[in-house]
C-alpha cells in the first residue's frame, strides 16, 4: 500500500482546480430563502466573465426574448434560479474538467462529458422520484468526480497494474484504488470539497457516490448521483480506464423506489435531457 496521505495528494499535486469565490457566493445566495434576483446579481457581477455568460444565455435563441436583456438581474429573473445555479457551475468547472486525465485513461473532454451526464441524470432522477431538490442534485452530479483531477497524476504509471488487480480480484475501480493507496478518488474529492467549504450534501455526494449505503444518515442526493453515475457509465458517457466496473447499490434503488424496468425507461429521457442541456449551455459558447 502507498504511504501517500489524502493531504499529500492535495498538497503535492500541482495545478489543482479552484472554485471562483464569486461562484461560491452566488451558490450560497441562491440557497437563501430571502434571496432575490438582484441580491444574486450583486455577487455575480463580481465576476465579469460569469456575468457575460449569463447575459449571453438570456439573449440566446433558446429563450427568444423580443428585446435585448442588458441587466444581470433581469437575466437571472428570466433564467430562474436552477438554470443560473447550473450555468455558474458549468462556467466555473468547464476549463479544468475538459483537461485530459492520463491516470484514468480519459482524453480531453471525457471527464466533462461524464460529469455533465451525471449532473443531468441526477437532476432527472431527483425530479422523477421527487426525492431531492433537483438543482442540488445537478450540482452534486457535476462535482462528484472532482477527486480524479487530483488522483490522476498519481495513477499514470499504475493504471495497467490497477486494471489487472481489479480484474483478477473482481474489484470495482474505487475498491482497487483503496487497495493500492488506502483511499480512493471519492475520498480525495470530498477532502477537496471540504477545503472549498462546500455544503455537506455536496461533500457527501463526492465521498459516497460509489458506496451510498455508507452515508450516515443516507442521502437522497447521494442516491440520485449514484444511480445517475451508473446510468451515465452504462450509456457510455466519458468512459475511461475504470470502464464498466461499477456496482449498482440496491439500497439506492430501494430508497428511490426504482427498479430495473424504471431504470430502463429513464435511458431515453436521460439522453434527451443531456442533449437539451448541451444545447442550452453551449448556446453562443455560453459555457
């Protein structure tokens, strides 16, 4: 087993991602019951690039507004809190989620493809099952694999050996990471999320998305992300070196009142929602 610690991974890995302060403030303001479009705009305007993206999206063909929208507050009112939350996250994470991760055999854009698919799927499942706030499910899905950004460099020379070990001992990829390092990318991501001072439900989704039954108390957001992660992998969104070695937790299906037939029925709306979101967030390069 490696002598590296979780803290070593974060302190010795160069070029770790950071979440812009304005994005964190906007997300927290959106969660306040007393928030308004103007109060959200006040924080958003601290980041001119983010404000510009919101205005471009509000003025895009997708919304077809008859007159140009010039103020950020008006754009927020048009888009709604959920779309604003999602756009903030897309804009803030796209640059570093599109980088290649050789340690996971993920080419350029593949981590983004998978994370975005899980975000869309988690929101869809939360909405279909009425089990969690769908905007929070989207956020958790988008950030669930954050730990891979830190772990990749440490896996680059070990990937083949880890794949062979997983195959030999019939282990999932995260189980194999724990066998080799003593921790996995989910734990690394949660550690990074705590350093960013992200809300506990998001950190829990990072930490337990492969093992939702271990979350105490159990979390509907974690369950939505776990099932969406399984579906996204099964449908081939952003597959890497961990391939299809993903075990679906029956506990999540039970808590969400899902079964195999319902899961199969979710595949088509999943891909439709993914395509719709891609069009929405890439309209005029808004992402």
